[in-house]
């Protein structure tokens, strides 16, 4: 995955009034500078490519990085809105825009926020923006086919970032860089049935579904202290079979550390058929293999994190789990290996 970098250039051509003037929303089509100020904001980042599922490089898919809208906010030190600027469709395509910064102040410290693929226009102050909640975990999730080839959420993945910068003196250029990250984390699970299973038990084991549960129901749009709300989000997905492996993919909101037994849960639901015959059903039994997400550590899930869970089923005892994990951002995956069964 790439980190998306906004490079903003503020050209201050005259002495401005203080940052506490009335806020202004700029018309993207308005040419020239207002009060002598002009901003050139450019979006730069790594390549966007389509990759194989469970790719260890963890670079973002094209649809995980796409931009359908982008708003830039500037606030003074008191948290008062100076301006909000929305990119036009052509600017999104070009990943660059030049616009006026009408009421900034030479020498004043201001904070700059970028919000992508989310309507944050109701935020009139910094506190209002930073307290906005996204409550649409279900919008990101669906069937494996739906989420592994495009963004399920209309408008794409919500992303945000911010930085603080002191605007330079008159007739100087101020560069502002903002890294934006997704509000959700990515959880990819790949399940295999060990060859020794058939040697131990005979019969067959069929994986029917993977259920994710006990996940966060909401998230702050702007990164801050995790605000997960009720840990009640649940989604069940039928895995997709590929080369003898069963693949599942989920997107979830962040949460802080959780005690064992209260962490996000992945449940592999399977059917064991003793004689592997469709003619008989009384010899079939349902088996559930449970895996708690260890996250970065102690069950915490980071926004923009990538968690790879490898589950190897070697027996019928679903409670036997051995877990190892490495830590990563979306750019470098967290890998959790699980051996399931006796």
C-alpha cells in the first residue's frame, strides 16, 4: 500500500489579517488569489497496482487508494475554520489543485486537515471535524468477490490526515505535507486443511463460512484516541477457493488493546463428513474453529493496518490454536499463523 502525500504550497503575497477571521469555503472555479494568497496542493504517492490476494508486500490495490472526493480544511490555533476547499473531478484526476488562501496569516500557526471520500462539510470548527464519526463498517464488507475486486463502499475508502504548519512571511512559500490513511484496517484470512487431516480421521472437512464478530461499530474520521463504540460489528463471508486454499477478506474499524476473550473473533465454520458421501447425512458434524485477532499487540487494531491470518487445520479440536504475529502498517502486513486441530 502506499501512503498518500499531499504537498501544499502557500504563496503569501501580502500581509494578512489574523487567522481568526470568518471562515470561507472556496469556489474551485474562482481564478487568481484572494487577499494575495495562493495555494498549490499536489497529491503524490507510490504506484497503484492490482495484486494477488494475500500478497505479502501489502501494497494497496487500486480501489483501496482511489479518490472520489477530497476536502482540505485550514484552522487557526483557536480551532476556528479559515477555509474549506473541495477538489474538482479534474483536480482529483490530476492529483493537483491551485487555489486561493484568502484569510491566512503570515507568521501564524495553522493546522491543515485532508479528508477523502467522506462528506465532512458540516464541520465548522476543528473540534467538530475531529469528533466526526464514521459508522459504516458494513458498507466496506460483502462477499469475497465484492470486496476483492473493488471498493464495496460507495465513494471508496474514507481517508484522512493532518499537520500543523506556520505560514511563512510575506512573499515566501510555505510547503505543507499531509499523509492520509484509511479509517479501516484490512483483515485477510487464508485457511488450508493439512494433508494429515485425512490420515487421522478419514472422511472430509468442508469449510462453509468465516464469521468475523466482536468488532468496532464506529471510528473517528480523523485519527485520535480510538473510539470504537460497541464492539458488536459482525460479518459472515463464504470463503473463495483458490489452489486448495480458502480466502476471506474483511475491513474493520480500529480499537485499543483488549483482554483475551474480548478480542475480535474469527470463526471458521466447517462440516466433517465421516464417509464423504452425499447419500448419508447422519454421520456429519459441525465444527467451529475460533481465532482471536491479536492485532499489533494485546488485540489492538490500528487504522490502516493490514492483518494476515493463516489458519492450518489439522484436526477436529477447534480450540487448539498456536499463534505468531508480526506488526505492520497497511504497507507491511501483520501476519498471524494459526494451527488448528489436534
